[in-house]
C-alpha cells in the first residue's frame, strides 16, 4: 500500500510532533537503510545544519514556527546511533557534501561530524561518487525501516510505502546504489576533499 499526506497537514502543529513520530519510528526499527543524494541524513545532522533545514521547511510551507523544538527532537533521535541496539546503512550522494546548507561554517561543522561518526559500529556510511555508474536509474532519496516501510519526502507531501513487492524493488535499488558507493578510507577522502573546499582550500 502507498499513502501520501500533504506536508501542511502533517506539520499543522509545527515540526516537533512529526519529529517525535520519527524518534519513535527509529527506536522501534532495529535495521534501517537510507539513500540521500543531495543532503545529509537527518540522524547525522549537526544542530546547526538541522536548524537551517527546519527553518527552510517552516518558511517554505508556512507552518507554525517551532524550529527549536523540532531541532531538539531531531537531536534526540540521534541517540539510536549510540545505544548499541540499532544498525544503519546509509549512502549519501557526493552532492550532499557540497549542497550549501547554512554557509561554509555550518558545512564545515557538518562534514567534521561525518568524519567522526563514520567509524561508529552502528553505522555503515557510504558516499556515492558524482561520476559513479550505477545499475539503477536516478531516483530521489528514500528511507527504509526494518524492510517493512519505505518513505519519501517530496516537495508537497510525504509518501509511505508498505507493499511487499514495492519494498523488494527498494531493497534492490539500495543494493545497486551501495555497490557503486565507496566506504572506509575512500569515503573519508571524498568527505575530506569537500571539507577542504568549505574551508577555503584549493
């Protein structure tokens, strides 16, 4: 089954309530996968980066402004990275390291965090190089939770998919993306190169 709910409906009370729902979802899901081609995964975002993102959401959609509360919930959800009970496979597009969210200072802090967290036992973090050849057509980012739910964040609506046949295609797509991504030292190199760019280096 596929369901879609307009963001203005989901965010009718602001950002905190939906972030609280996501906290619960992450705590209940022991194994999750995420592909984000153009931005940093929310569970690895710094407070500064998340603040810019949620501020943009509030201003773009015209929903109630509770950004500090929404950011606090997003930071709370990051506890799943450290509790030893969850596993995450995440692939970021190389573009995510360069998409300007909040300017150079925010981006430097965000990339420094990626370099610290990439060694977490709970996290398998890959970077899909901009020139990588994949076995799937280009697609928007998505999250998968325990193989039972895939979710998309579109411009005007959030989409949730639970149909087993559709979920199987998402697994297949993620595996193809993962094969084309780089990990470990190669991923660190791409992050470090982007950090040099945001630090004003050549």
